[in-house]
C-alpha cells in the first residue's frame, strides 16, 4: 500500500515541478553557469537600421516604435559599438532569440539623453517571454560611466525585453549572450488527459490490497 501511494505521489511530483528565475549581475559568473550558444556584439549593423532586423547570429532586434540607433563607441559610456532605443518614441528594446533558450545576458549602459550619464545607478529590467506568455522578470542597477551587466536563467523562452525603469531613459545594450543553463528546471508539464484517473486507480488498488491482507 505504502509503495503504491509513494509511486502515485512520485508521478504527481514529476508533472508539477516548477521553475524559478536566477538573476546575474556579473558576466563571468553568468557565462560560467551556462552553455553559450552565441554572443551578438552589434559590430555589423544594417544601414539604415530599419527595424525589426535580423543579424547573423539569428537575433532579431526591434522596439515598440522601432526607433533604434547605432550607439558609437563612447556614446553612452559603451566601449564598443552598441544598439540603442530612442526615447520617447521607443520605451524598450526587444530581442527575438530565433529559438527557445534558458539563458540570456547583456551589457547595459546608462543614457539619460544624448548619451548623458547620471550621478547614481539606474534600474533596468529584463522580461523573458515564451510567445506572449511572461516566463520571468529580473531587475538590476546599472552604474553611470561604466555600464553594467544583467542576465537571467529561467524556463524556456524565445524573446527578451530590456526596459529602463525610469520612464525617461534610453536603453543601450551590447554583447547579448544567449544559451542554456544546466541548472534550470523545466517548466511545469500539464497533466495528460486521464492522468488524475490513473492516480485514483493506483490509490484504490492499494486500498483493496490492504483490505485483502
């Protein structure tokens, strides 16, 4: 009886495992925790941009108003060429990954207008989606004059949105790294049709066995 119920419980647990997001603010730590598929450095961008556009890595870049610009080295404290969104027409940067992944990270640089840096860190967030469903969101502070890194691992997603949390900031990103995390637990799997009846049947069989004993 106990063995049968344990078996039934194990079946239920196997179909209800949940996943949580992990936030990274250091690129080295992030890369050590994943299997890297590609890094997009935005050194080769179309001219004019005309978003949405797809780059050689398969990454597609867009925004709500598709008003993007090439951030030349030093424009927003970025040491190398980066991609940016123009406020107020665009309020975020969208990255379509070209497939399903479980790890995403990017360098982010402050831009309060014209590449200007603030006097304090500014909050930016990443939002990972599977289709139109939100999978996970993480947030981190990006320092002025040097930029910072923000990454996440979560159950499978195919698109990530970068948002500067103060509504009047620009988003500038570089070195977008995408891959897979060995530590991510798969998202919950829906119970197949008839599965609850199977569990009930196993439990009933256990009760009958106990009575006959």
